[in-house]
C-alpha cells in the first residue's frame, strides 16, 4: 500500500507498507522533509511495523512519539502527518492530480442561487455526473450568508440589512456569518469526491484543502497560514474564512470567502455578532481584525483571482468549464423550494 500526505505549509510524507494478518508490515517512510538524527527515521519505521490497521492517525502519532530518540527534530514533518499518510493508504484515498479538475467562473448571480448551486454541484460530483470542480463566485447583490446552524436573529440586524439592501441567505455548511458586497470579496467553492480527504479529521481536511491558497498568497507576497479550525490569516490580520459540508452520498463541499475590501462600518451595523465581539475595540479594530487583500497586495481583484486560478492550474491542472442547463435548472428549483424561502433562512430563528 502507498499513502501520501502533503503537510500544509510543510513537506510531502510518503508511507509504503504491506498488510498481513491485520497489521502493517515492511513499512518505510520517505519524503522531502528534514529529520534529525538519522536514527529517528528508523524509529518511525520500526514503530509502524506491526501496528494494527484499525488505529487512527492520532493513535499512530502517539506510538511514534513514544519511540522517537530524545531531542529528535522534525522540519516540514510531524508524527500526525505520518499517521495521516498511513490512514490515506488504508482507506484508498486519492490525490488532487488523480482528477480532471474543472473551473467555473461565470457572471454575477443572486445570493440564493449561489447557495443552491453549492448543494447541486456537490451532489453532481457525488453522483459522478460532474468532475471535481473549482467554482469562483461573482455576486449580483450585497448579502449576509449565515451558517447552517446559526440563529438568524442573533446574527443579523434585520432593520440594518433592509436599510442597506442586504439579502440574508443560509448555506448548507456550518460556521459563521459572512458579510458580502459585490467586488469586495473573493469567494470560491471546491466540489470533490470524499476520497480526496479520506484518512483525515475535519480539521486536517481544512488545512489540506486550503494549502493551495496559501501557496497562491505566497506568490502575491503575503505570508499567510492556516489557523484552526477554519481561518486563513497573516501577520496583518484575518484574510479568509472557510466552511465545509460532507454529503453521505460521497462528496465534500469546501468553500472560502476572502476579504478583498471591507466596509467595516456597514458590516458592524448589519452583523450583530461582529458588533458584540468588537464592542470594546471600535471600528478601527474591525478593520485590523479582517485585513483586506486590496491593501496587502495593491492589486485589482481580478488580478488576484487570475493569479489564484493560475496557481491552482499549475499544481493540479484545471480545464475551463461552464454550468450546464440541467445544473442551472436544478439550482433554480432549489431556490424556489428551499434557499429562497423564509422557512429555510429562519430555520434557526
């Protein structure tokens, strides 16, 4: 068996082994990481040999930690990463380059339609009718997008939202509220078979699916990192927030909203939670806490998106695509029956 795991912000870890009588045999760890002393690699291999196949990644890591030489140092590697690589081999996990990734980047669409498209396209990938896809959103109207489990009245000031012409919609994934104005955010979704994240915890999969974005930001001169559970941040402040939904039919939705610019005054009027979190810090702190890409890069939004797409294509391959008529029709029906209804938006009052 062969398992690979690219440590977010680190190096590639590869584990090759056989299985006999429910235990790992002839295990060898390799990769482009750094490890001192040399004997530490032998200790890792020796620990893996004989381990039962049912162990989770964290349990494998604990076994390795107990047998590492005193003072062992790892760079671009962790014992948890070794455990994940083992689990990915045992669960027949796939890699990014096993797929023909498609790109959808179309004209602006209404907030409720975006919510519906996320559900429809994830289902299409699960059913095998659509290849794994990267979709970059364009917004037709200002919006607040609340998480699947958030209370509508606790998160949004309805009067302020109406006053500013902000539409409130609810997505299918968890997480917090997003304040959107057309042209001021960069939002994208990944729709992939769940085999891509097999062997990972939810937290591990967030970092794994966001790693390409960190690479793209690095090329733009931004030193960014993943901050558990679902943030991308830099030394200048938070850049993005992610959310995820896994369907039992066999696909994962991972979507991210990045701040290109922000009207902090308006955001704090519309979002109640933002007002409470920052009540003792004022508007200036809101601007500091969420630091827009416009200020950090000095680039137009379109150029940042182009650079991100180019980076993804260079790492994993990417073919231009469009939404099909069937997908659009299915999404429109979901808007009418679900995402555009008061019942769904206020399902947690």
